[in-house]
C-alpha cells in the first residue's frame, strides 16, 4: 500500500449500515482505499454509492460498523475532534446562515474554527478576492445567487487552512462560470498551500480533471486510478454518428439506443456519441444498414464513456431490473403489466398523454417583467415556443430563469408585459393556465413524509382527477415510471433518481399540453440523467411541449432552441448550433455549448 506518509486517508475493510425501522441500507461494504497526499481525488459513483457516507466518516462525523479509517495519521473514530480540527468539510447543503451577512458568516466560522482575531482580516481579504465576494461583504447570505452561496460556503470552510479538504458535490446547482471559478479556487489551494482534496461530483468532466478517481457503486469499490486509465479501456469503441437526413439528433439518439450493440448514446454537439459493445466492430455494417443515412467516425474515449459502460455492465451482471409491479392499496394501484415493462395498458396511457396538439405557438411572451421592490429580476424579455418544441432557458445563477418559470406557470404574478400559455392569458387566468401545464421544480416538490402512492393520490386529486380516471393515471404512473417496488416507501427516503421519477410522474398526472422542468437533473447521476432525457424525448416526439432550465450544458444540446439569460435579460436566442457559431474563433473552431455560454456571460460582464 506504500509509505504511510504518502497518504492522508486510509480505509481498510470499512463498512457502514444504516437502519430506519425495519429497513437497513448497507452504505459501504468492506471498502479498502487510500487517498494520496497533495492531489485532487474524485469520488465518483451513482446515487446511493456511499460517497456522502465516506465523506462523513472521514470528517469524524460517523463511526464505521467494521474496519478502520485513518485520516492524517489519526483514527477518525477515536480521535474525531482532532481530525475535525485539521479537516475542512463542505457538505452538499452547506450550513450558511442566510439571515447573516457574508461578513457575519465568516466571523461565525472563524469563531468555530478557532482562528485568532489578529489573523482574520488578512485571511478574509484573501478569500474574498479569490471568490469575487469582496463587494458583497454586507449582503445577507440569503440574497446571494446559488453560485455565490457555494463560493461563500467554500470560503467559510477554508478560513482555517485545512490539510485535507472534503467537498461533497460542491458544484451541484451552479452555473458553468461559477463551476469554473470554484475549481480555480480549489486548484490554487492545492498548488499554493499543499492542500489535499477529496471531492465527489455529478459532473464527469470534472472527474476527468482530477488527478485520480475512486469509483464506488452500491457501497462497493469498483476501481481507482487516473481517469485516462479508465478511458483507455474503450479505445476503438467510441464514435460519433451523424444523419445525412433532416431528422433531429434526439430522434437519431433514440434510434441508436435501440441497437443491441450500442451501450451508450448521448447527444454531443451536432452528432450522437456512441459507445459500442467490445465485439461490435465486426457488425458495424449491419448496424449502419439499420440506421439509414447515418455515418460513424471514431473519436477518442473519455472518462464518462468508461464510467457509464462500467455501470451498465455491472447492472447486467447483477441482473438488476426495476420492479414495475404494483403493490399497496387495491383501489388506486392496480396495474396490468403482463410483459413486465409497464404493460400495453401503460403504454396506451403514455400515447394518450402525448397526443399531438394543434400546430402553432403554445407560449407567447412579450416584454415580460418582474420586480421585487427596487430589484428588477426580469427586465422585459420576449420569446415564443411552438407546440412539441423542447425549449431551454439557460443562464448564470440569479439570471432570472426560475422567476420566469414561476411566472409562466402562474405561480408568481408578472409585474408587466404579455404572457400567454396554451392560449390563456396567464396574468388574468392563472388557474386556467395551470390546469393545462405540468411543473417540476429542481427541489422535487414532493411530500417527504407521504408514501409514493400517497403523493400520486394527492397530485391526481389536486389536478382534479377522480374515480376511474384517477385510478388509471395512478396505475399509469406506477407502471411507466417503475415505482411498484417503492410505492409504500416514504418519498423523502428515496434515492435521488427515484425522487426524480416520482416528481415527473406527478407533473404528468393530468396529461398537460406543456411541462416546465426547472433543473430536473441537478445532482442525479449520469444513468438517471440518461433515463430522464429518454422520457423527455418520448414526450416531445408525441407532441408535448417542454421548457427546461439546466446547468448541464451537454443537456442544452437536447433543446430545439434556447435562450441564455443574464441579469434578467436575454443575451442570445436561437438553436444550440447557432449560438455556438457566435463563439467560434481561430483558437476554438469547434466550441462546446459550455464554451459558448461562458464567452457570452464574460463578454456581457466586461461590457457592463
């Protein structure tokens, strides 16, 4: 295992099980790993892999059931206070005090970390300059944007320079500009102060930037090494597919996904990125014959390709399959699923839910405004959305995206402008408009103390469904979203991927013409994101209009058109390809969506 001083964290035979009532969850299972000093190590795994449990054990906040965990030469179980004095830990929901100013939060955490009063001023100045928060020292933390809150949380963690920094998904829910800034801060501490970093992330491009990665799944160790070592295992198996016809990339992706030799298919720019089975090369000609007008060119593999392929292979080897059978209250949850995949009845209900409406504009927005006192959150924006279109609303944290969403859904009154959804003037008849749309917030507005079945019953009633129609829609939701195995579980105890499925099912109970998705994949793992976008593709193909906000720039490629917002205004409006063309340059002839987004935001920031 190497010399002890090479490692800041060593786990041997580490296991941890949580018990709630009669249920037990094995969060970590016989885990043996080491984290090298002076490096950035990524902790990677799907929902429920055990990443947060490992972080909390390393911070001395939990004790293992079996095995040992040594942090900075200290037993984290028996010497937890000494460990906590040397470790910086930033959990997913960092405990900022939103009624305190930025300055007051810094003072509070300096007190908690025992930082001398004499050294605070210099340290605050360094951290505020590094995070860009110096102009906001007197602002209440609750009034900061999401990205600014994350940077303040990191600054509070770093007031006392830690030897080991534990970051549990620090960039979830923040925009690409803030993500990049957070990474620059972390890299500076590693470079200048010799800090070792262990971080978990849902962004696999961030994993690729780590010195090493540790991969977990369902509490078990899958592998450790440089990201490139995992990527190399897929050499010769990764391609980009393009259609010479006029079909959308979403349709090409679905067509490719149905091929037996395709492990993974995701939209990437103007093409669909494919990962093929190990022995698929000999069958490529027959596969291309099935995919008419499609060409394939080889591309270098990336870490995300290998990670997804590894998880899919593991699921197949384990024989993992979602239980689509229903259980519980017979009155509401009877499901006819003879083929184990939702049943013909379930598929027919999906077809009904996606019945194609009349062509034309479904959303019309002109000079839309929203003021909160003297603050103008939305400043006279205009756009329209046609039926069956997938429309993206992107922007930095605090750009006004969620405010715009809430006005469109009739949940927040507009201060000015024209706003029509499905032919209804939302400013005059918000309740009528809400009856024709579905809304899924990034916080998954479920009732955590209610079971999955109770949530479905509640939302179906809230949308005015009754008797037979109510039973049919609940049966459809359980079958189509494969909720049978958890139908009696409290929704608050579900893994994030299941919460996402349930939230989407609830938003579709009344068969809306349009669905609003506010950061629907924030924090969920790549497999859950792929499953979610498959469902959205199916809905769009059947005529349901979709409006989505996201901080995953790769997901923006699924949109037919998008608007990019900043400070309550629209900076760009058009197709993904058209927006990327605006940022092309001799130095970057093939910009990604993230490149285009960052350039737009930075250009606007300089001009203002």
